[in-house]
């Protein structure tokens, strides 16, 4: 399992690195659109859309929203969509904190609201990815590295020091100590990048604080995907990536962190 995880994760990382650094923003937008549409198909399945026709309709809706946002990415529509996603992620903190698993054998809950959330949150994350690449490819790489650091360091710290569960009803393996370890890793990464930038001190500090916020929100994305899987009775969102699961399993933290990070970066850097 670990070997499969390393191979599939490494190949995906190399592919994305080549696309992000070697192509223009339209190509990056197209590649991530395909990935997020696959994630949308997984989201549809997890929220009870079981037939090819209903799944196809969901993907058509996602694609239409993506095309609309591509046209309005620099207009108030794009910024408003990102802001709506940020507000929704903040609002979702309450149900995530109070989540309780249903009785064994119980029917999945909240299927329609969860489907609707996918239609807002997935296009918002895609739009944030596109916006980061348009600003500079390095910023998109930084977000990917930030979420990977948060996840990896949380795993290491949780295995070594974990004692107190973070959200046992959603993800029993996550601990508060792991969360702190992940944020420590993000903080170190952010400081290193901030010191390398030709920015004044205030902007550097703001970038570190924004990165810590994005790292914290990335955990919410992970927990929210756990809620989708818990309600669907599934362990993984899919089987596309051996050792990882599906696209949502790989990008769940980015879906939450990206809108926060791109809006914060726009404010900091102008």
C-alpha cells in the first residue's frame, strides 16, 4: 500500500509540476477542470446519484458553472463566487463540530444539500487554482506544497505525539497534536518562502499568517470529505489513485484552502 501510494502520488506530482511550470494558464485550467470533474463524479456518487444519467447531469452542471466562471474570472462574478465559498466553509464549521454518525444501517442524510455544496465549492476551488497560476505559477505550487506539508506533518506528529482526538466521529486517526504539527510545518514553509520574497516585512508577516490560516482550513476540507464518505458508507471517494483513493481523497484539503488563500494573497500582494 505504501509503495502504491508513493508511486501514484509521485507520478501525479511530476505530471502537475510539468503542467504548471511548462504550460500557460488556459492549459492549466483545462487540466484541473478534468481533475475536478472526476472529483465531481466522485462527489455525485457519494451523495447518492447512482445512475449514469444523474451523474452525467451533475457533471454537465459543474462544467457549465466552470465555463461561466472562466468568462467572469476577473469580474465581480469570480470574486463573489470565491467569497461565497469562503463564507460557506466558515459556516460548515458548526455542522462539522457537531457531527454524529448515524445508526448502523441508517440511510445517508443531507444528500440534496451536499450535492448543492459540491456545485459551489468545486468550481470555487478550480477558479482559485486558475487565479493563482495566472498570478504566477509558483503560487499554485506553493498552495499544493502547503497542503501537502500540513497533511504530512500532521500524520508524523499524530503518530508520534497524538493523544487527544480532533474529530473522532469523522476521522478517528486525526489528533490535536497532529494538527499542531501540521501547522508547525506550514509555518516553517511559509517563513522560508516569505524570507525569499522581495517584500517589505509587513507583507511577509501577512503571508505567514495567511498560510497558517490556509493550513488550518485545509483540515476542514479533509474532515468535510470524511463526512461525505461517512454518510455514503465508503472508505475512499474512488479508486483512480492506487494507495490514495480518488481525486477527492487527494485534493480535499485544497478544495477548502484554495479560496481562502487566493483571496488573501490578492489582498496582501495587490
